[in-house]
C-alpha cells in the first residue's frame, strides 16, 4: 500500500512539474506573440500613417506653391510639384485605410479623406480657371484654398496626436506584458525550483526509506538464516544423541548375540531396552513438535474442541507427573480458586501445553525445589500458571524464548535436552485457542509461565476421536522424555 502511494506521489510530482513547465512555455509564447502583434501594429499601420501624415502636409504646401507659380507665370512647369503630390496623396489614402480597423476609428479617417478630396478638387478647379484665363476668380479663391488646407492641417494634427497616444499605449502594453511575464516567470521559476527541491527531497527520502527497509529486511533475513542454522544444529544434535544411544545398544546386543551371553546379560539388556525406549520417546516428541509446528505455520492444524471441566483436566495432568517429580526430589503443587469451570478446549493440546511447561520447570529445577501449578477463574477467561524456583531466565532472553528457532542455551552440552521449538509450539497452540502466554522471570530465583484462555463453549463437539482412548501414560512419557530420570 505504501509503495503504491509513493509511486502515485512520484507520478503526481512528475506531472505537476511537467504542467508547470508547460504553463511557463505557453505563457512565454503568448507574451512573445503579444509583443510581436503590438510591434507589427505599430510598424505596419501606425508609423506609416504618421509618416505620411507629416509628409502630406509638405506635399500640400508644395502643390499650393506650384499652383500659385502657375497662376503668376502661366508656365506649366510650376505644376510639377502638384502632379508629384498626387502620387503621395494616393499613398496617403492607403495609409488612412489601414487605420480604419484600429482604435482610431472611422470618424477621423473619413474626415481626412473628405478634406483631402476637397483640397484636390479645389486645386483642379484652380488649374482649370488659370487654363481658362480666369485669373481674377482664381486669385479670389486663394483664401478658400488656404482655409481648406488649414482645416486639413488641424484634423491631421489631431490624427498625429492620436497616433502618438496609440504608440504610447502600445508601448505601455508591451512594457506591462514584459513586466508581467518577468514577474510570472520569476514566480513560476521559484515555484518550479521549490517544487523540484521538495520533490527531489521526497524522492531522496523515499529511496532512503526503501534502502533502509531493504537493509532491515536483509538483517532480519540474516538473523533468520543464523537462527535456522542454529536450529538445524540443535535438531541434528537432538536427533543424533538418541540415535547414537539406540545404535550403541543395538551394537552391544549384537555382541551379546555373537558371544551367546544374552541370558547372562539379562539385567543389562533390560536397562538398555529402557534407554532405547526413552530415546525413542525423545525422537517421537521431536518429530511431533516439528511436524505440528510446520502444520500450524502452514495453517493445516485443527483443534478438536469439546466442552470440559478445565479444572479437572489440569488437575489430572499435574497428578500424572507426580511420580516423576518425586523421583527427581521436586515437590509439585496444584492450586485452584474454583472446582469447576466448563469451557471449550482441546484436552490433548491442553495436556501438551502443561506437560511442556512442567517439563521445562523440572529441567531447570534442582532437588528440593518446588513447582506450583495454579488455576484462576477470571469469569470471561481463565489463567493457568506454572511457577518454579529454579535457575530462572535472564531478562535479555525473555523476549526470544517463544521464537521458533531460538534457544536461550546454545551450547551442545546443556544440562537438559531440547531444541527450543517446544515453547514456540506451546504459544502457537495457545493462540489457536484464542489465548495468550507470557513469561516472568528473575535470574537465579525462578520463572513463571502464565497461559490466558477464553472461557467460551461450543454447541457441538469437534472431536475426530476420543483422546482419552489413548494411553495418557504414553503421552506423558513422550512429552517428558527429555527429562533425565
């Protein structure tokens, strides 16, 4: 889930950076187009109109001067400025047409067109009057022509001022666009830089966490591998020891057979047969623990639940081991705060749990020590505890005693046998019952193991067979086979 979320965050980060970069590019293109359009508008329309507006005034003055010279001298050479001016007038009309679709509007351009046409018509009339020898009328009309030109100059000056305003406005628009572009690019650049820093930091942290997790996983795997190797070494030792005893006994029997001294060695043979039987029990317990532990890990282990008086079950188990504790010189006591508590449990597994805990208590207790098995009714659940005053467990080892592949005493010359898988199996069986187990210990003063199980019941017994049909004495011998008698 975390990896999926991290990948989504990375994709979102890449997408955000790409979108922000695209926005910067698009806005830059827009700003460039804006500047180019304003520049084209000024260069192609406004500036030519202003140039022609300035030149046309000079052209009109030259035309007027040429016509006056023609009136005085009647020499048509003086009309050359007039004809040259006509060409400029046509270009002037074209420049005015370019201004019609601008903010300057049609009003002033149409007015200038009409005034220019009036002036040109007046000049033609003046030339015709001179051609027809009507010089007096032509001279009288000079004031009218001057008035027309003055009106045109006034209107043209208005146009030039408006052109100047339009140029300034366009220049301001370009400047403002450039300022906005710079500010926006700076802001977006800062955002992009900060975003990149945050994103890079996130990626760095993510990669660091991933590497850290992988390192932790590798460490755990290495620890597990070491634990497996230790477990295999322990298993090998536990398998080898009883097999060596059995094999040695077989070799000895073979010698007795060859010597024909079987009858003479009867007592010795019986002693070795008991040893072989004990070591067979040890092998059986070891194999059962390994198989059942593997079944539980794989999820194939099922409990045969039935409603039983758990107080009676526990008491019978305790009483069944008294002969062994008596031989060891250890006193075992059973104490309860109630005589009856009907609960759903697998009696064979309860027996296995208690025998394993009692076996550990016997192994690590000395002659004269005491083992207390106590039952407490807690209404919705109940407690079964096994307490001894033996050697105890160091505090640093309490957290690992229920691990499947851990053993507190790693030496191959332990006082008592065992692979360390027993307590792990006990914990698993307790958890299958829906309970918990924990240990309390003070090194040198003893240990206490407490099992808490729910006080529930079943409506139908889930028993494939009656466990009481089996030899309970046989079960006890198997479970306590690693206790030397």
